[in-house]
C-alpha cells in the first residue's frame, strides 16, 4: 500500500443513479460528512509522473478536497483548482493553508459554467472526474483548450472494466472510461500513454484489492516558436 491508495475507491453512493450521485448537493453531502474522502496524499500515479517536474502552471479540474492541487503546489507549481462543490473547495483551501502554499481555488461546474482560459496552463490534471459521455466530452474539450502549446493533459480515471474485474469506484458504467473514448476526446493531442494501470486499494474490511484505472498523457503540439 502506498499513500493515497486507501480511500480512492470509497465514497460511493451505491443506491443513487449516476445523475443523483453527481449533483452538487450529493458531492457537498459526501464531503461534509465523510472527512477527507480521498485522503490528503496525492494520487500515486500523479506523484510518479510529476515528481521532479520543473515548476509550471497547473490546472486541476474536479480538484475535490485538494490533495493533488496542494501537493503540486508544494512541488513549486503555480496551481489552480476548480470543483463543483463549495464544501470541497473550502476543505481544499484549508489543506493549502495547512501546507502553507498558495493555490487558486474556484467553485465552478466545469461542464456547465466554466470557460477555459485558452492555452493558459502547461499541465492540466484530471483525477477521477468521472462524467457521463456528453459531459465527459465537454470537460475534456475544455481541458484540451486550456492547455498551452507544448503542454500536457494528464488524466487518471476509473476504467470501464473496473466494475466487473476491479474494485471500488463508481458502479455506473456510463461514467467509467475506456481507451477508445479517451483517444477520441483528445484526438488533437499526441497521446504518449492511454492504458490501464492497477492500484492496490484497502477496503473498509481491511482487505487489499486491485482497482483498474485508466491513465492518459497527451501533449499539445508546440507552437511555431517551439
Ligand atoms: C472522485 S472526485 C475526485 C477529486 C479529486 N480530483 C481527487 O482525485 O481527489 C470527483 C470530483 O469532481 C467534482 N466534479 C464532478 N462533476 C463536476 C463538474 N461538472 N465540474 C466540476 N467538478 C465536478 C466533484 O465535486 C468531485 O470533487
């Protein structure tokens, strides 16, 4: 087990439909009643990718309670986090204060009312922002628009086969991702990774099981000046 492994698969609301469990009210309720739902450590795959990266402008879309945004800020990056849930954003601001780092946090619905500043970020992070197909395509198009020429979209998500072959995560197939859909979403970027990765997760019963995730790394072509 590694930091951040414990809780990434918990926090689900099994009886709710994906629409019900994806509302701002449902996210607020989850965050207000369950503490730091995904812990305070960064996602392990993000830590593997971003450790040692030179400081850059980073956007974390669907930043939740800020574990990734705050960790990135501790690594010297200039970070902006956006999330639907004001409760999560308040918790993220507190986490940033606890770590004595500055992060710009914004409450916004990435699909409905957030406008991407074109080319404003060198790295756009999406960590388990699991949306149904139409919303997923909108959010991913905005992520691609926000990334600067030469910059990177880095995404981790629950894989479609996690329901049958893996553990935890949302139990609604429509919000799970598979490689073909992501390749289409980020078709204008160059994909260096778009593949399944595996994560040990400890359930509430203390048993460690394997979650199936999907990791994508996609780079926007550099402009004429390189
Ligand atoms: C599974 S959590 C992941 C949080 C964080 N990225 C992490 O890895 O710890 C998904 C987050 O996406 C946010 N979210 C869901 N739909 C959203 C939307 N349309 N716009 C912005 N945030 C959204 C939720 O509020 C929630 O915090």
